[in-house]
């Protein structure tokens, strides 16, 4: 039987290394998820009011060596925040230069959960890209994965973006933003959630209102032809007939 070559795509990233005897302990006190014994986890660096400073993919490279992968525009922000709060922690924090290729298969590398199927982020390998940026974006939207600057900004709580299950531990010790995160999780509720929409026709622009009946019930955050991500109020029925601009839309 012939072997199928997995699809691949380039991904732009920034990389921050945290290395030293206190690296893991320090990151456990700063991030919303525990640094793993091996492999990778998603986590958030938050303000004390639980607004997202940076989403990160945390990769444990060694006992005292952790690489944080984030969006390309957030590298200096992540570096600055972690350096400013380090105080006496014995660790070095530096930007690193790498290149990332997403391989849509379970292969050696950094496990990545952004695309709704087995995927691995491979560093510094010259692999031909079989998917362009639009193709990778379609997979992200279809999987309902939020992205900083599109679904994640200072208007959004992690629970609204669906980040609780994948990027937050409710059993770990203290970190910035933990109290409002826990209070919302155990005693509160959200009024809107990130949803995948099927939209007839071309991709609507970001911030296009989502309309149910005569009422605006949400806003588009990302879109490709036929699919979009949007924040939609939780009271909207799953079978609602929606409008986005001049197009009809429905919830997945």
C-alpha cells in the first residue's frame, strides 16, 4: 500500500526560551497551565483581570529548558512581561530564532492542537508546503481555534473563546488572573461564545454583525469562503437562521 504524504504548511511564530534551575517553577507561577513533564501544552499569560497578554504553546525541551511559541507580533511583549516579573528566579529569558512548519500528522516534533486533527509543529526543517496560508486558516476556523488579534483581544474573556478546556488548569497554584478565571468558572456564566458559522458566499469582513431576526447577536472575527468564526450570544438557538451582511448563515 502506498504511503500518503501528510499535508504541510508554514506558520509564522515568535519563540521565547526560558532556561535555568527555576525555569519550570517560574513559568508554573506565571502561566494558566502547568508546564508538562514532556511534550507540549497550551497556556495563557494573563493580566490580573484575566485579559490575555499572550497565548503560548509551551514545549518542554529538557528538565530546565522550556520554549514558548506565540504569535509573531507577541514575541517582544512575552519577553518583556516575563523578564519584568522574574525577580530572583534563576532563569534566562531570551528570544530565539526558528522557523515552524505544521505537519498534519503525528510525527516527531511539538504536538499542536489548533487544527482539529493530529498535527505537529516541526522546527527548522526545510519541508515543502502543500497548503497555503488560506488553507491553514480554513482548518483553524473549522476547528474553532481562536487566534490572538482576531478572536482574542482585550474585549474577550478566555471562557468566551473556548480556552478553558485547552489552556487553563483549575488544579494548579496561583498565577496572574487566576482569581477572576476561577470565579467565572465556578460561579459565573458567559453571555457569548465563539462559534463556527457556515456562511453562504464570500468571506465576510471581520466585525460584520451576525443578525438573528432583527437583532445583532454577534460579530465575525475570522472568515474564509463558506466558513467563519464569530462571537454569538448564548441564547441564540443552534438551528437559528442567521444573516451576515447580505448572506445567510447557520451555526455548526
